[in-house]
C-alpha cells in the first residue's frame, strides 16, 4: 500500500526521472552545449518554472547524469560475467590444468563491451570532455577517479593473465598497455563519429571492443591467444 | 629591391600572419569556441573593421590555420630524417645483412615526435574536434583525408618492417594496429590534458610518442625490439 503522503514523492521522482531521460537524449543528440533548460522543458511540455523546481540549473542535471554514468561504468571485471565459481576466480591464480586462458578472454571481452556500452549511453560526456571538465572541477576529479580505477582494473587483469601463463609482459609493458587501453576505450566512439557519419551503436561498440582487444592480443600466448584470434575472426566475418 | 606597389602586399601579408598567429595562440589557450573576432582584434590593438578587411569571419581564420596544420602534419615517414641513401630506403625492402631494424625504429620514433608536435602546435583543432567538424563539412573531409594518409603511412611502415623481418604481424593485425596508432596519436594530448593540469608540451609529446611506440613494440622482433626497449628505457629514466 502506498500512503497518500508518498504520492507526491513518487510524482517528484517520476518527473525527475523524465527530465533526466529527456536531457540525456537531447545532450547525446545535439551536444550538451547546445541544449538549455528551456529546450528540455519544451521537449517535455513542462513549464520552465516546474523544471527549476526539480533542478536548479543545467549543471545539476549534468552532475546527476554523471552520477548515474559513474555507477553504470563502475562494474568490475569478473563481476561482468554471472560470477565465477569460488575455486575458479578468473583474476586470481589459475587452477591447475584448467582451461583458464579462454575463459578469462571471454570475460575480458564481455567487460570491454559493457564498458563501451556505458560510454555509448552517456556519450555526450565524452564528446566535449575537455569543455565539461574545464567548467566543472568536481566532474574532472570524479572522471579521473573512474580512469584511475579502470587503469588499476586493467593492470590487475593483465597480472592475472601473466600469473596464469596466458600473457607474457613485463610490469612496465603492462603499465603502458593499460594507458593505451584507457585512451582507446575513452576516445574510440569520438574517433568513429569523426570517421563515419550516422549512429550505429552496435557496430561501434563491437569495433571498439575489438580494437581494445587488439592492444592486448600480442601479449597473449597459447590457448588465450588462439581463443582471441577465433573471437576476432568471428567478429570480422 | 621591393617595388612600391609591393609595399601594400607585404603589409597585408604581415597583418594576416599576425592575425593568424594571435588567433592560434588564443584558440589554443582558451578554446576556439570562447574566442570571437572581437577578442582577436582587441588582442592585436586592431579595429574590428581592419580585421574584417583581412578575414570575412572566424571560420575563415580557422580554415587558414587548418591549411597550415595540414601542410605541417603531412610530412611522410623517412622524410622525417635527413633522408636515407637511395640504396637504403627505410620503408622499402631491407638490404641484405644491413642493421636495418634499429635505423627504422629511430626513424619511426622521430616521425611520431614530429606528428605529435604538429598536433600540439594546433591543439585547439583537437580539443573540440567533434564540434569543429560538425560545424564545417569541408574541415571534416580534410581531417579524414589526413587520417587516411596517416593510416596508409603506418601500414606501409609496418609492411616495410615485416619485409625486413623486424616485425612479425599478419595483415589484419597491421590494420588494427594502424587504427590504434591513429586513435592514440589523435587523442593522446586530450587524454593528458584531462589527467594532468598545466601545459607541459615537451613531456606530453615524449610520452605520446612512447605510448604509440608501445603499440608497435610487441610486434617487433630481434634487433628492432631490443633497440626500442633501449629507447624506452632512456625515455623512462
């Protein structure tokens, strides 16, 4: 049973959610810089006054969207799959004689897909990243914390692969590799948008994951390498 | 001897050059979107009318700067160095028993430095690339032609290294590698600007070249790989 007092709360939450969804759609479509709170209110058939009741200004909308993006992208590798059996943790040491490499590669592939999907969903953040973080220092710091965590996750992932003898790479190579993974993942959609007209999210995400895997591939050995080559061929065909 | 009639031409050229240099400095400093022709004229102690006599509008200034950037960045590998002896062309087939790998690596390193220096010099183009090319289709096409030529140059370079047995990579690996080289080279300075505050051009360019070489490194073999590792260590120390 919903008490009467909660009706307003519910309505408020629904309105806020509608404003955020509409803002995200408009920001992604025409760029955040070209959208005003007036545009958003008009698209929702809402009075500007009503919008201001829910959000002080556009920056508050951007920050709330960023918070949702942050939650969405903060999935950790391993958690990407349904979750491994305790004795078979994909980023810990490899179990004896287990076909460990291919499984880890599938997981990495899925992880990259989810990461690029999050970026695609909130692509307005990435399109004018410099402007956005120049204007808002809090967003800059939060964005950098995301990159820091992703960098650490990729390094841990590679160290897991090295421990499992599925990868051959020195620590300094892993650091440079992780930086390149972050650069390509961060800017792949921008690069595609520059090169190809039109929105083709599925392809762009698949190609992005493929490009990032291509960074990792030459360091893989044995079954992991062979499995990645197979995945890559499936993708190209 | 400069004839009297040429005095005006010379003065016009000088004024245009001053406007372009000032615009480039302002665009790089605060972003092209935040600079108007009024700002540029004021910075030069010039009347807006005089500026308009030389440039119709800001877009014309941007296009002329782009043309200069295009010339600057269009240096080809090999031409980067003083130029090899005819019998020792670095991107053709390797001469028998020549210590070909290390030389090619030095050339590649220099080539990447020059490329990243050009990008740094005209970094305003890269900071809001999406906005810029969305606004101006001609710039979009010209920018894509630059990327196409760079992609072809990197592929040719890798094929040269494979022919010289300094690299081991399949054609599809070379294609994916070339795309990643372009993504990292294009966005490295943006990524650095996001991660670190302040302008440190020298370091950023060196680190960018290092990151791009790290993409190529795992495909190198023998003397070329050893030489790159040495260069990398020099850079890190």
